[in-house]
C-alpha cells in the first residue's frame, strides 16, 4: 500500500551519516501517543539519527524497500541504516507493537544487528484525549499532519471512543508483556512532559544513549504539527460527561 504516504521515506530525508554504526534505539509506542512528535524532536538534534516507522509494513516500509532496492531482509536493514544514521553512528526507529512483532518475525536477526539497542517507551497520561485522537484519525485517515486528510463528516460516538480506549490499553499491555518477557526496563517518556519541555525530554534520551546533546545541522527534518482542534476538545468533554 503506497498511497497516502507521508513522504518521510523519500530520499530528501536521507542522512547518510559518515560514521560506522554504533548503537540503536526503538521508540515503543501506541497509536496517537505523540511518538511522531518525539521522533521529530530527536531527529532535529542531528545526533540521534532519523527515527521513523521504517518497519510499518502497512505504509512506509514497502516504499522504502522499493526505493532502496532491498533484495532481502538483511539487505533492507543494512541499506536503511546506511541512509538514516547520524554521523556519530546512532540509528533509531519507532514502532507500534503490531509492526514491531511483525518486524521480528520477518527480520529475525534485527535486534542482534542493532545491538546495543535501547527502548524508549512513550506513553500518554490523558488516555481519553489519546482515544479521541485515535477515533478522529480513523475517520479522517490522517495519521500525520503531513498526510492528506479525507474530507468526511466527523461523527461522535461514545462506543467508538471507548473501543479506541481499549485498543490503546491493549497496545501498551502488549509492549509491557514483551518487555517483561525479555527482562527489559524501558526508558519511559510521557507525552505531556514532551509538550511541556521537549528540550528536557530530548536531553534525557541523549543522556540515555550517552551522546552529545549539541544540535548539529540537519538538511531536512519533517515538520509535524498538532492535529488537535476544537473537535477533540468537544469530544473529550462529552465523553467525560457521559462516564
């Protein structure tokens, strides 16, 4: 499925870092958790690679595989790292659990290839706001501000938002179960903290990876804008009043 791509997989965003690979990190996320915003904040530093959904088999991955001329799973990972690594050897990507699980199945040596790898788990404290955002995204099919938006009339449904709330809870549960099974304690970031002080959150991840936090020039960085508006606020108030 190549239609409706955000364009982040195109060559204009390639970094082609000059240094050898040294380490990687994974932004572990659920839908509408603020993970794309976090990716841009980290990308902008110039020392944390160019994190994005490179293993999203529903959207970006097929285009990226084709563009890179990848002949097999290992070839894709190697070529991906080569074009999205920062000069200091750092590579990052984000994934929702369903895509991460599929990536481990199709790329069984992925984590070994990326070792040492750190996990950054982004969560959103206001789960109702997250569920409302998800319900709205399902209707418009606009998952990023860079994506085209279906011009359809939006409708409020308490049952639909409740189902989105349950889906978000299940996605987080799957991540936590996997972390527990692997004996991993992820570095946790809260979306609300990111919005309040993105430099503080970014510095924390730089410290985690032990890389210098000074920003360096990056030719192209995606500009992600908030998609929240008065519709989100109205639906949140209405849902809370009906609980």
